[in-house]
C-alpha cells in the first residue's frame, strides 16, 4: 500500500484542516478534517477530531461499522466538551472523512462535505454524498452536480461534528479491494477546483500516488483564486 498527502493554507491566514495517517496490526487509518468556526477554533476542532479518531483506532484497530461509529462518537464528544470549556470554542466544529483498509477490504465514513472517492481501474466508482444544502439542491434537481462547486449554498452544512445536533455520520459497508483499487480523501478546498474528469484523465498517466496528487495540486493552484480556502487530500494506492 502506498499513499501521499498534502495540506496547505491556500489563501487564508491559517490552516484549519487536519490530516492523519496511522497504521496498526496491518490496518491503515486515514483521516481528514476541515475545521469550522474561525478565530482559532476551526483548526482546534479539526486537530481534536483527527487525534481522537486515531487515538481510538490505536486502542481498537478493526474494520467494523460499529467500531468506526465509536471513533466518530468519541470525536463528537471531545468537540462538545471543548465547546463548553471556553467562549472562544463555543462555535467550533469540523467535517471529517476517514478510511480504514488492510489492502484486502476497506470501510469509510464521513460527516460534512469532505469527500471519499473510490476508484477502480482509473475510473471513479463512488463518491460520498456531501452533507450540504447544495448537495440537497442537486438531489432535488435544482442544480447540476458540477454546480455544487460554485453554489452559494455549498458551505451550508447539514451534518458536522459540533454540538451534537448535526452528528449523523454516514458509514459504508466493508468492501473487498484489490491492487487496482485507489482512494482519495479530500476537503472542499481541494475538490472545488479539481473536477472528476481531470482526476480520471490524470490518473491514467500516473503510476504513483505522489505523482497523481502533485498533478491535481497543480490544477487546483491554477484554478483557485488568491483568497481560496485551505485544502487537504490523501491519495491511497492499494
């Protein structure tokens, strides 16, 4: 298994994304989070969620829906406790996306609009549904899928790790994977500027996760405005 990652400040004054990659008992846990709340609380929320999830993984490394729900619930509880600890954290929250895999099977989960892409033989087979107003508008036929990227409602999130009221994580069933399977986890600051057609076309010319990720970052840098959001991504090749 090979992977590459990036987390960049973009055009903002601080990076409120967090990423973690941890291995135990031949299982890898990949986590990406995009903090919300600003004024220092967004980066604290993302870091706390990512750390809590990987700490739980180290204590119980298992590819199981129930176990992953427990990871996420622990992260939610940690954020709720932090929110109550001081006024500057009272609005903190974060999206999260995670992947567990041992190279033979995989399971993923998300809450918010950080995405998980599953790719097979250079073609995207599955993308997690954004928990956002814009995605709901796409599902109702009001906008196209590509319009999600530019919708003014894209950042209005329906599910997050925050005060608990929006804690409704979506967890996949475990699936079998093989050497042709690839995954990408990324925040909205990344996928807003890198479309799926470019992902697939570029992947066909890249034999390593670092090369593919670098090509997508180049695309993102060319298309994003100077004041664009932070961006983070993890690419995994089985």
